[in-house]
C-alpha cells in the first residue's frame, strides 16, 4: 500500500493509551490536509484508532496496515488533519 | 496509619472473590466498544458501563491526559457513577485504567484499577478443591472469564488431568507443589470453544494423551488428527492411586464425547449436562443427526444414581457457582432445577429433539477453526490463539428466558 504522509510518529514500544494520546498531540501540530504516519507495536491500537477517528473532530483515519519487521508486527495508522 | 478499607490495585483474583461474594462493584470499562461487546466484564454484583478512553479524551479536550479524563468524567459521567461503592476502572491491559483511576480519585471517587486488564482476567485460572482428604485430592480448575472447567484427580502422588485448558501452568504448578506425577491427560472431547492444553500438558509431563477416536477427525473438514493419541473406549477404566475413573461414551455434543465416573460418587460430564443448561448438539455442523444421540446420552446420564455429584465442563455465568466458587450439584438436584433436564424428563425423544433444535444459540464461526487447532490441523501463534478464544464459551443450549419463549 502506498499512502502519502507528511510526518512520522514512532510509537513503537509504547503501551496503550500512549500511542493514541501522543499521536493526538502530534496531529495538532500538522497543517490542515497533512497526514501523520503512526507506527505502533500495540495491537490494541488498531481498533482504538478506528474508534477514536469516529469521535475525534477534524481527524480522518486514511488507512491502516500491518508491517512485519523481523517477526514483529508493526501496526501503522495514517491519520489526516482535516481542519 | 489506619487500615486500608479500599483496594486500589485489584488483581483478577480480587475481582473473582468480589463476584463470588456477590458484592456490588461498579465497572467503568474504557476499552473500545467492539472489544467491550465481544468480551464484556460481567458477573454477580457487577454493574458495568463502557466509555472508551479516547471518547473521554476528546470530550475532555485538555492538553494533559489526566486533566482531560477528569473534565470528561466530571461533565459526562457524574450522574452514572456511584458515590458510595467502589468503581473499578478496566481496560485491555491495565495501563489506561490506571490513568482513569487517577482521574476518578482526583474527583473524590473510591476508585480502583484492574491490574493487567481484561487480558489478565481472561487468562486467570482459579483452583478449587472439591475433595482434599484421605487418599483423594480432586480439584476443579476454572478459567472464570471463559466459563471453562477442568479437573485434576490425584491419589498416592499420581494424577490424571481432565480437559486441561490452553495455559498449562496451573496444572504443572499444582502437580509440582504437591509432588504429583501426571500419568494421564484426558480430553472429554474435541473442544470447539477453547484450545485444549491436553497435548501440550501430555508432552510436558511425558504422560499419554487420551481422546475418543471419533473426536480425532474434524467433523466438517473430515480430516484426521495430525498427532498420536491413546484412543478412549466406553467402559475403559483408569486407575489413579486408590481410585478409579470409568469412561462413559456420551455422543451428542460431539461424536466422541465421554464422561468420567469417579468411584461411583462423582461424574465429570464434559459437555453434556451443565449446572443450569445442557450442551448444544450443533457445533459439528450436524445438529439433526446428532440431536437423537445427544438425547440418548442425556437419558443415560439421568439413569445414574441421583446422589452422584455432577462436575461439568462449562458454566455460562458465575452465578452458577456456589458461594465458595465451585461448580457442582447432585444429579437429583439438577433433575429438578435444570430446565433442559426437566424438559427431557417430561418429553418424548421426538419432543426433546424438537426442543434441542429450537434452542440453538448463534453458531460461532471461530469454533470451526478452534476445532482445527484441537485436531492438529492448525497451530496459531499466541495472539491469534487468544483472539480465537476471546469471550465466554457458547457451548450450552440457549435458555428459555434468552429465547423469549414461554415453554
């Protein structure tokens, strides 16, 4: 999958709720229309980002994918600031 | 300093004891809605609400996480939260709930957090001694969150384990602490709702793994087991120290289901008779063909002496346990109180089969894959195994209240 993004936030090794809590802050620093790529190792982040994107204002979950890095699953979330 | 009257960090064992004592507890479940629906925290005395933590963060709208949680709870949840009883914050793994507990505490609530979250609760095992006197030590080992029951029967430092669940440490720990040698591992049937620990435990202890040959074939794939096992047969006898276990073939829930009679006093019924329910006949995908067998097997069980104690393979709710947390009842008691057995006693075979086929709960699609795992046709990694097993078992027939009929 090729999703264009403007900034990367590395949340690998972080436990819930930190990937989402910190990504939320990072998105606040983006310009409208920009996309943040969030990389997490917490599997729970997949459903949490989906649920969060539904209630968060000015945020769109563009795509999610799972990358495999040496046997470790990396859960990637592309989040766009919409306003 | 005075005695602490409230707990802040709750273990899964604390939670289980609270429920066994039927004490009131308010649960604030902050997982996402899907997870909370698929694997709800429920039990005696519990009142639970689900408010995902990210919804609180958005509602609170502050820069700091705890400030956000405090603002959100203060504004949105004041009316729902009890002021006089403890509130247990619960999340997936026990990290987020700790922050929620801090926010609740800051607002003056009597708050706690479930350590390790629902992951720890889902993997928690409880060991109860059914008998531990004289030459017999007989334990019921449950996984309360899933409603699965397993057993260790020990005598003269020898032990037989029946229906061990996926995590085998409770059996190994108990055997080690008591100096027991596990001589046999028996699965009463090929389980559909959970991954058996039978083969793993047998391998870890050099014991033989016993299974009825009819259950060594996946009923849908029609593929044979990929592992070696000792075939169980009807009336076979296992000696354990000074005691005796007799195999009783009870086809119906599966074709190879067996019960085990211990010393003519106890009957381990596997997935046939439960405390409040009975097993469903459709998990092999052959409900019409298997329902008559199931009916016949249940009638066979009802012919056993009424004084025999039934020890089932599952429970549906923790309410079925007694106040000490054990799941057992005499057969004569169940003949009166178990709704399905009451119907069995008054109906003809045809009438009972009609009742069975009209009381089937939703078929769980993952049960087909779990049976593949238990037949050795698939071997999921830990995360996938945990996902397959998520939530409570649905091995029992639906109760009439749940079906909404007036039978």
